[in-house]
């Protein structure tokens, strides 16, 4: 059963501030309809901020100060009030790392999904319950009728994350944004969830933005990749190009860690790349210059490199790009 159909997504000039701190600066990202883009980077790179801004779920102390998030004809960044409430979930659905935040602990799982069908799609009580069971079946939950009657705490972590995906699908979203939804799960469950989202994505033509720090996840699910550092997207390309000829020194460092088998945890990325990512504001010039082996005094420490096209559908922001096209 097709449960959703994706739209092309165009993020343009997106900028987010927490008070006087800019957490995301001038992000441009295009995701073709029905494809998956992985957003990678260390913690603090701005990837969760981009995910929350695009889902319109930023905390109250953060605000979008510039830019647009177009999903088909809708500019999510421009919505307020009721149109914004209606867009949450149905234009862009968000999967958090912690599945329990998306579930109401005192309501049965099936009832929570059925409510989406009643409130958002005007389904009757019986029809909504049947659709909820169908959603649970679609996410590979065996015996959905039984699981529908369970409370969230009665499910395993993997089953809870499947239930959250079932809720997301009930909204029939045009964009699915996933912020490391498998990080808290053990490896085999993680692989099952990745396979599930891959299958749903192909079946439903969902458009997916998948946030991760794990390059093996990128290799598994992504059509395209955007790499973030210091609140900016520093490189984007299709997944094969990025793995075979990374252009930005930071992307090369990330891939080196991955090839050396050291990317399992963000802390290990930190250890493998000299120094640490910027905390509380980025330095002048290129944000990566304190850690970059190629940094020079003439430009890198003073002049911010702007993202520029380096090939078809391929961009990077660096004064000393090295790549083959
Ligand atoms: Fe390194 Fe300079 Fe490129 Fe920044 S602009 S990544 S410091 S070479
Ligand atoms: Mg994060």
C-alpha cells in the first residue's frame, strides 16, 4: 500500500540563530523527489539544527532568521499559525533519535496512530483503527493487532522506533527527516530499521533527509551526501563521487576515519581528526582552519570560503580544493 509520496525539497539560504549565536549559516540543499540525502558531520556541526529547522520543530530560543525550505509548492520556513501546525508531520515528518519522545506514554500505540487518521484525514473510528494496524504492518511489526493494543513502555527499543515510523507514515508526509534514529539501538536492530526505511522509501517514493555521523550508514542509504562543519554545508555530491573523490579537506578526514574503521562513535571522529570542532562561535576565515593540514595565512585564516559549484550537482566551500571530476 502506498502510504506517502515525496516531493522535491529545496533549502535555500537557511540561517538559524540561538540568540546571538548562529548555529546554521546560509545552507543550500536540493533533494530530488523520492531520493535520500544524508547530512553528515560531527556533533555541533549544525546538522540537528538544520533538521529541526526544516521540520519546524526548533526550540523556542532558536529562530529561522533567513532562507526558505520548499517542499513542493510549500515554503515551510514562511508558515505560521494554523498552516504551520497542519504542515508539521504531513509536509515534513521528523524522526528523533529517542523514539520515546514521539510517543505518548499513557496511550496505546494503535490509538496514537489512529488519531492521526481521524484528525488529519477525517477517517471514522473503525477505519482509523484499521489504517493504524495497516501502518504497523507496513513497518514490519508482526501481529499488528496485538501490538496496537500495547503501551509504548511494553515495546522493545526497536519496536518503539518502528511504531514511531508508523506514526510518521500515518501523516502521509512528503519529506521524512530522520535525526540519527538508529543511534540508540543495537547494531542488528539498527540494520533492520535502515532496511525498513530503504524499503519504504522505494515503495512510496518518499523523499528523505537522513542525519548521521556514521559514514557506513551513509554508504548504505544515501543517493546524495551533504557534509556539515561549523554550521555550514561544506561539500555536497552524489554518494559515489563523495566516497571516491572527496573535494573538501574535512570530507577527506571524515572518510579517512571511516576507512580506518574508526567512525562508530562521534568521540572517535574527534580523536582521529586533529583538534576539535568549534564550540560557541566559529573562528574568522574558514571554520575548519584550526584543524586543517592545508590552511594558509593568506586566505584560510581570514576569508570565509563560499560554497561554489565544482561539477554538475557538486559543490564545495574551500580555497584549496583537490578533486578529480
Ligand atoms: Fe582547509 Fe583552507 Fe580549505 Fe578551509 S579553506 S578547508 S582551511 S584549505
Ligand atoms: Mg545531533
